[in-house]
């Protein structure tokens, strides 16, 4: 009986030890498995995960909308050439005039008095000249009689020449006043329309200016504009200057006719940029046969020109700024990073044009981490919803097939930070 109990106790002890050993072994195995899984997860997490985009071809056309100013073909401010008082004006705002039409008359009492004096001075100079000529001839006639000296004869001849010069000067002075008398009548310089009148009857006007204001400043009397054709002036940014060449047309709208479109033709461009705005003044012509366009109108100008098909676009979030210049991080066939220097063009919202440095088949890291190094291995992952989508070709490791994406799939959120 005792032997049977001892044998049962031994079996129980062995069973307990085996159970404890099994539990301990399982715990050790579980820990080893967990450690291995943690190691694999750590190694996997050490490889940067990035999403990529493909460069897109730019639009086939460049469209640009700019403000413009409509001016007359010719615009002439008319000032007084003589001082006096306005006797009468004959043409008002909006009047159509022909070359030489009378616009206004000026009373010039001071000028009239000076003109009368000039004519009197001319008569006096003429009389003195005639006397000097007669006297000189008489002295010359006495030369053979030895009644006068040669010196006296020379003096009389010189006096006659001097009086002649004074007589001619008096003639020119009279002609000057005759010319000024014509300026008493203000006439239209060319066919056109009176766009402004700044005088009234009785106003004092000054030579070289119009009526005098309270501050003494002179203003123009009239302004006449030739509006058979119009000039359109637009300040075009330097980055779009390649568009400016013969043959370029512009679609024009003015505020007074919101549903009407005009076509403007390129005429010329200033061969230089404003240093403050970096724009070039560009001139277009507009036909105005129906006289619907007025000088001084504000215009909305839409320019359209063929785009450079070599230009590609990428999200601005893909740009990397380095000491050596602008770069992008591309992904090679073996899933490694290679930085390429690029040349950026215009920024179009969340997209930027790349004019040099990329090809359509490049896979570009979108919003790359700042610590991403040249040659570092990466893992491709789908983009965050709302960000740029990865093309199917980019998802396949080592794929070099370009993929054209829609603008919606290639737009990068403006919240993406530009690295480095």
C-alpha cells in the first residue's frame, strides 16, 4: 500500500515538473517570436515610406488675363500760345471737329499793343535805313572831289549797313507778332473729337498754358482725340514676354460693354522692363469704326499663345531647396533616391512648371522628408487621400513607364511643406 502511494506521488511530481517546464518553454518561445517580430518591424520602419508622382505635360496653350488701358490713336492737349482773355469758345465736349476748325477765340489787348508798336518800329527803322543809304551814296559821290575823307565815306557806308540790319530785325519782329496774332484763334490740330474743355468766356489764359487756377497752375484749354482706331496699353510680366511677337491677338472687354468682345492686334513692345514691376509696356491696336471705345477706358485683356511643349509640371510640394539650387528627389528603378537639379518656371497655384532637368518618365518623391539622403532605399506607398495619386506604373518596383495623370490626381495640397 505504501509502495502504491509512493509511486503515485512520483508520477504527480513528474507531471507537475513537466507542466512547469512546458509553460516556461512556451514563454521563452513566445518571447523569442515577439523579439523577432519586433526586430522585423524595426527594420521595416527604418526604410522611409514615400509616395511618388509623375511629371505632367503642360497645357497646349498659355492663357493670361491682365488689365489694360485704352487710349486714343492721337491725343492732343491744346494750350494757349498767347496771353489774354477768352472771347468765346465754339466747340464743347464730344464735338466732332475737322482739321483747322475754330475751337475758341482769345482777346489779347497787350499783344495787340505790342504788335502796333512793332509795326511803328518797323516804319522808323525803314526811314532810318533809307536815310543812311542816301547819305552814304552822297559821300561816295564826293570822293573824287577830295571834299571828304575816305574814313568818313567808310563810316557812312557802315552806318547804312547797320541801319539795314536794324530794319531787317524790325521786319522779323513784325512777322513774329503776326504769327502770334494767329494764335488768338484756337483751332483743331486734326480730325477728331473734343474730349475736354477747361475754359469759359472771360477766363484769363497764359502763354504756354490754359486758364490759371487758384494755385496759379495753368491747364490745357481743350483736348482733342483721334478715335478712328485706339491704342491698348498692357503691362506684361517678364515671364510672359516670350508671347509678345507679331501675330499675337488679344481678346478685350471693357466695363461699359460687359458682353461685348473686341480683338486687339499686337503692335509693339518696349524693349525693356520697368525695374519696379518687372513688366514691359506692350501696345495693341483696336479698330473703333463705330466709335464705341472711348479714351481712358479700363480693359480686361486676355492673351492666348501656344505653350512650350517641353515644359512639365509637378506639385510645388515636390521641390527641394538646397544650397546648390533647386532640386527634386527622384526614385530609381531599384527604389533608391537620386536628386536632380531642375529649373523652375511659373508657379501655377499648387503646381510649378519645370523648364529643364526632368523627363516625363521620372518618378518624383512628393513631399520628401528632410533627412532623405542620396542613394537611400525607399518604399513606395499610396498617397494620403486628397494628395497626389501614384500612377500604376509607379507602384510597380523598378517601373520606368510614364503615366499621364489627370489634373485632379496630380494636385498637391498647399499644406504640404517644401523640404530643405
